[in-house]
C-alpha cells in the first residue's frame, strides 16, 4: 500500500510538473503570437516599402541579409552572457522591447536608409532576446517532448505571423499607405510586452522545470553539435528571404501589392501547421523527419522566382514548410546536443552560425537576382540539398550514442 501510494504521489507530481511546463510554453507562445503580429507584418511589406523608397534589388538583398546576420550573429554574445549572468529574463525583456518598438517607428522613415536602420534595430532586439528565451523554453520542453514543445511555440508564433499580414493587407486595401500600416502595429507590440511581463512574474525560475540528470556531462559542446551546425548552415545559405521574394512579386508584376502580405500570411499558416505536425513526428520518429522536410522544401526557389502566380503559390507553400522546420524541429534538436549549463551558449553559437550563412546567402541571392534568376534558383536548391549528407552523418552519430 505504501509503495502504491508513493507511486501515485510521484505520478501526480510529474503531471503537475508537465502542466506547469505546458503553461509556461503557452505563455511564451502568446508573447510570440503578438510579437510576430508586429515584426512579421513589417517583414511582409519591407521589400515593397524599400522599393517605394528607392532601394535596388541588391540593396534589398543586402539589407535583408545583414538584418538576419545581426539577428542571428549577435546571439552568440547574448547566449554567452545569459549563461554567465543567469539573467535570462532581463535579457529577454530588453530584447523584446528593442525588437518591438522599432517596428512602428518605420512609419516615420523618410527614405530607404532610415528604414534600413530601423530594420536592423528590430533584428538587433531579436538577437538579444532569442538565446535566453530558447534556453528557458528548452528547460520547459525537456519532459513534454522538445519537438512538440517547440512545435507548439512555433505554431502560436506563426498564428501571429498570419494575423499580422492580414491586418496589414486590410490597412493597405483601406488606406493604401505603408506608413499607416506600420503605425497600427504599435498595438500588438504593447500586448506582447504586457504578456511577457506577466510570464516573468508567474515563472521567475523556468530552469527549475527541467530535472537535473546526474549523467549529463557539462563544460563543452560535443563534436556532433558542430556537425549539426554545418548542416543547418547549408540550409540557411540557400534559403531565400521573403523580402527578396516580395520584391520579385512587385517588380515582375506577378501579383498586386495588396496580395503580397496575404501570400506571406498563407506561408506562415503552412509554417504553423507543419511545426506542430513535424514537431510531434520528430519526437516519435527522430531525424528522418528532418531529412524529409529539407529534401522537399529545398525546391521552393525555382517555383517562386521562375514561374507564374500558380506555381509561385506552390513555392511559397514549400517555403513555409522550410520555415516551420527551421523554427521548430531544427531549434529543438540543438537542446539535445548542448549541456544544461551551456544551453544559452549553445543556442547563441548555433544561431550565430546560422545567421552568418543566411547573410551570405541572402546577399549573394540579391546579386544573382539582378543577373540571372536561373542561377539564383540553382544555387538555392543545391546548397540546401548539400545539408542532407551532413544531417545523415549526425543521425548515425546520434544512433551510436543512443546504442552505447
């Protein structure tokens, strides 16, 4: 009887632990929902806005790539600082504030250079807060399944990424004004910050949501982490950024301006759905799920840049599939390779490498756009498919570790 009672008590404790972890994931997911309504809306119309302000395709590609370099590259510093100071919440709060306030200010940009600076500021804020936030998420998702936990967060994230562009689409249809479209995004920005403060008050120590395992080694990132980073860098190198795709839609006259953010919203819907589905599948089936996603999504660029409206939409579906993998499964895997006390550093290094590759690829594809769309498409597909042998090698090493 005593053993049975003890077992029931332990079971109830685990259920309560998982409930608290899920509540934390949902709270951060709600923050991301409102945050994505803000900055993903801006991202959906940044390309055409820059074009109206006088930027060239090369400038748009460079700005998008440099923005991602800032947004990912500086996460190395932020991740290291978060692990050394353990001020995960403070770093997250400051980062979100910078990230969100920059967006409505785009309404006041009088030329493309000022707009570019604000775009960089938005990415800078995201760089500050992401490693600390992802480290906290990794603690909460340790027992509920990291693929599922990150998938839930990404799905909520992308609900916001869908709603925001829809709002901007309505604003453009109503007012026909890009600055007014940026101005209305002050509302979801304020909501995101309010929920974030509530989450900080409710869960002051989210690291307590992950049990400490005695067998875990600490102090260094393993070789498999670096091999995985190399594979994902190939994906980032060939993944076209949406501002360049949106620039192409406007310049080629494929769709009217008001439909450009709506197409982005649809891609974010694909992102949200696939994040949930493939997050759960990853927890059950492992690495083959990731290999399959990359093998399919790598073909988005030819459909987006070389085809008409129908195939362009198909290409954006594949693009959304790739984004869903990047923001859920690919993020979740990092926690499996980074020791608990180096989680922020691991995410920082990972995102810095990812961002450097994204910047190089985006800048190069901007240049290629002005010269040859076919070359751009070939480059995009080839570099992403080059990740598959590396990912397969990671899978083999991971299986060897699990079998030993």
